[in-house]
């Protein structure tokens, strides 16, 4: 089964072949930590976490090295720190902790490395020096700038002509620039801002050089895969590529460039500057993390995705369907002799379809369809009273779900998640009373309690292991 990925550089889907199958490297641009991240910021987190999982499945967990950086030097961070009268580390640590907690809630595995700009400053200064030494950068009036004319392929990644790139980059007009498209590698800090020592004077790095240096420090150059949002193709990734090649790393920087589409709200890109954001931190107070993850993966990652309540409701309904099958399978198997869990050919074929879809440039809509087909096989085995088929199919469904980052909750807990502590206590108490009435063969009382539970939108399932309950599926 061949893993194929769409490469932005070649504008084509290509069979993925790493430089070294024993050391597969991937880098994804991470957050700037000055506030809670909105759900649009988490689309690349979830997309590239899925790719990380697929790569680990193909090459082995120890063979895949994934770095996702943290930008902790930025004007927004400086402003936030000044407003609160604290050091920038107070701001960045607070919001990095929140970001990582949200990512975990969305089922993202921790990356192998999470480099921070402040911890990579020596490597950044060295790379700038290498660029100056290679004649690809120059110092001017306390700044160091990259000379875009030193890289003949500048613009190849984005496919933009130079005049369009100059306009699109919103470059500063400065008399010390040799060319309008030249961009900053190092600049003086403003009074009161954090600064670091360098051969060109105290100051701080530009945004683009940070990622290039962090990639080299964490993974080495070139890397197999570079990922990020489509908005980063230019200028950020274009500039990364130019720096990486010109700093003495030959002609290759990344073997594959992958970019996810925008997450839109009201047909506009979700953005703090536009004010049309939904914070993941807030959404997680209402929705399970798996629902948000499913919603983010419901469309193909390269396409834009409209974020709204309908999308979330559809995601919850889809996961309810899968968890209901797992719940029913578990209750069915509790009342049967222990089966050996042998995989049926039909179930194994549907399981293979999940992997096949993911190997086709992370085709998540097709993978979801295959998950449902596999769940239908489990449902059919339950109806046929086929314990071996149920056990094997359930195992395959759980395995496919884990590959995609789903079905990690206890099924009963999933369906009880809509109940607050007060309702849970009341339901458990009523179930205890009903069991006592049934033991006393007081059937009218048992039926009355069951009706009271039904009025609470609670479904009770009796089985060999006792009674369990779940919030009823909404019509």
C-alpha cells in the first residue's frame, strides 16, 4: 500500500519515499503563544497529527521524528507582557500550557520535539552568520537582511512573480534594502523589549529565520515533510526555503511541502484580527475533544472547511453511531462465552479500506466511510449472534479508530458525558431502586422507575453484568 501525499512544490500527488526509512522527519509550524488558540489554529495540529500517526503506522513509532515549534518571541507577546507588567516567559508559558492541553483534548499526540525560539537563539545567530558568510545576507543599519537576489529559485514554492511577492509580503520600504523583497533576519529591539546579543548588535530575530534554525537544530536539514497552513506558503515558507538552501544545505530543504486549507467562519478565514474566532478552549467546555477532531477532519485537509454548529452536530452524531456499536458489542459479548476474536475477511477488508483512504493523501472522508462500513459489519454480527465476528470486528473498529485518533473513550462514559453530576447521581440511584424492585419481583414499581428514567431521556440496558445506562440518542 503506497502512501501518496500532495506536494505544494510540484503541484502533484507523489508517492512518499523518505530519505531514510529508519529516520522519517516532519516539521510543522506551531503557535505564537500570546493568547488562547482558536479552533482554526488547531486544523493543522489535527491534520498533521493524523499524518504523524499514519507515518508511525507505516515506519514504526521510533522511526518518525516530528517537530512542531513554538514562537515565543513576537510583538504580540511583548505587548501582552507589557500590559500585565510581567516577563514574556510568564505569558508564553501560560498560553503554551493551555495550547498543549487543548491539543491533547483534541487527541493530538505530543510531537517528538517542541523547539522554542528563546531556546534556539544561538543556532539562529549562527545560521544568520552562515548566510552572511555565503553572501546571501548583508548587514545594514543594525539589521541583517536576506538578499533574495542570491536565490534564483525565489518564488518557486508559491509560484508568484517577484512583483506580486513584493506586494503580497507588505514589505517595509527601507533605504538600507538592496531589493524591495529582501526580508529581515535580525533587527534591533525597541526600548524595553527583550533582546539578545549578536555580532550585529543586540536585538531579536525575524520570524522566518526562526523556523529554519529550529528545523536544523531539531531534525537536521533537509527534512522529509514540511507542513503548515496554506497562508504560510508565502512569505513564510518561501523565505524558509531560500534561507535553508543558501545557508549551505545544497538544493533541497524539504522533500514534500503539505498545506492545509483555511477553516472559515461565515465564509471568511477564521482570524483573531477579523474577530470571527471560536476558541478551542471554550469549545471544549461544551463538546468532547473527539467531536472537534472529527469536525476538523470531516473535509479533505487541502480544502477550506466551514465551521458552524451544524458541522459539530454532524460530528457528534457520527461518533455516537460508532460508539453505539461498540457499546452494543460490549454488552453482547458480556453474555457470551469468551470468543477468540478471529477477524472475518469482510471486517478485515473494511479495516484495510480505512488505511487505504488515509494513504491516499489523507482522504479522511473516504476513511470515515470505511469506518462506518466496518461498524455495520459489527452490527450485522450482533444481529446474527456471531460472537466471533463481533469480537473480531470490534477489535478492528477500535484499531482503525486509534489510527485516526478516535474511539478512545469508554462507550458508556461517552453516552453519559451529557449528564452532569446531579443527573448521574439521580440516575444511579433510580437504577439501584429498580434493581431492588426487580429482585423483589415488584414489577409495577420496576416499570414505574423505568418510565421515570425514560422521562429523564435515559435509556437503561439490562445485561448479564447488570444494568447500564446512556443518554438517549436525539432524533
